[in-house]
C-alpha cells in the first residue's frame, strides 16, 4: 500500500530506496521560429524545427539528481512523444538518470495536456511505489503549466507548484518554498507529491563525455497504450481552427486631474461619454 509505505518511511535509511520520476518533454526550439515554419492554418510545423529538451524540465532533472545524491534512491526519466523523443531520454541518461522510459504509441497522437497527463499518470502507477514526481514549471511550446497539476489530480497526490527551494524532506513529508505573485510561501505536504520547479531552484549540470557515450548505446524501453492499460486518450482541445493574435488598435489618452480623486471622476465621466459604461 503506497500510503502506508509513506507513513512509515525514513528517507535515507537502508530500508528505503527513494524513487524519483522526472517527467520531461521534447519541444521545438522556439528560438528559431520564423514565418517559414508556420503553416497556412496558423499551426506550427514542428518537423521544420530542431527538437530540444524542454528547458524548465532540466531543472527538475537536476533537482532529482541532487536529491538522489543526498538521500540515495533511483531517478527514472519519462517522456511521452514520437519515437524520435528517445534523444531526450538519452540526454536524461547522460546527465545522470538511472533509467528512462519512452511512452510512444500512435494512439497518443494529438493529445492535449489532459490526455497527456492521464497517460503519464498511468505510467507512474505502473512503476510501483514512487515518492516524488518532478516536473518543470511549463513547456515552452504550449506554455500552459497544466500538466503537473493534472498529473497530480489523476494520481490523487498533492501538487506543489512553482517551487524554488526544498527546505526539508524527511519522515514521509516534504517542505518547500513556492514562488507566488506576492512573494514566497512555505508549504508542507505528505509524500507522495508532484512538484513543478522554477529556474531559481538550481543550475543544471553539464554532462560528461563518458556519460554521453554510454547513453548513446542504451536500449530504451517503449511503453505503448497496451502496456499501461489505456485506450486512445480523449483529448478535449479542438485545434480545427487556429488564428493569429490580431494587432492591437486604439489610442492612449491621459486622464488629467490634480488629485487621484479628480482623475477618477474625469475617467468615469469619459467612460460615460464614450458609452463604455
């Protein structure tokens, strides 16, 4: 029983080998987006751009490696994507991950964040007892930040988002500092949890040449829909029509007044004149 396991564990003890799962995404290099890679329907021709490791996810991988170095354990890298995504998993290996898994199946094509998080969650469950699922803040292609919290929702685990520091990890609980619009928030939750990190958490390490050579020869397992027990995920997003953002139109008018109160009255009068309110 996973919950009973986390009620009794003491991280770093010989009786427990911590399991850390890093969810990463292979994304198009958006620094090289030009008009030539945009289709007529407004969508991005991903095949025309080089694929890279999602930058935010590198912070999650680095943090998993640091936790392993401190507490012991095993780091598993997981990605969902086409067969070419093995390159991302090779990078996970040569940066220090112990094992990697590719989730690739034609039935996963066209998945939105809801469908993607469902597939990722089933893969996490198949791995057995997992203490931490680590993710980047968001992917640079979609920029939604939905996947970490949706994975947490499917698993039924607490989501800890925008984490900039881990204060403690012991006795089956974790305490972190979260970045918010108003400053910093310190939160404690019981394991297992899903965490998404901001770049302030660490500085990703450079891979070694030996690690690169070893990873290039690794045989990477591929889990299909049948392996994790899922039919085609039900994507909810409709991409049948994509439109460019229209240019902003209008003029700027400064509202005069000797005091804030007078400026507010003049603004309200102006809005009434323009029949805005």
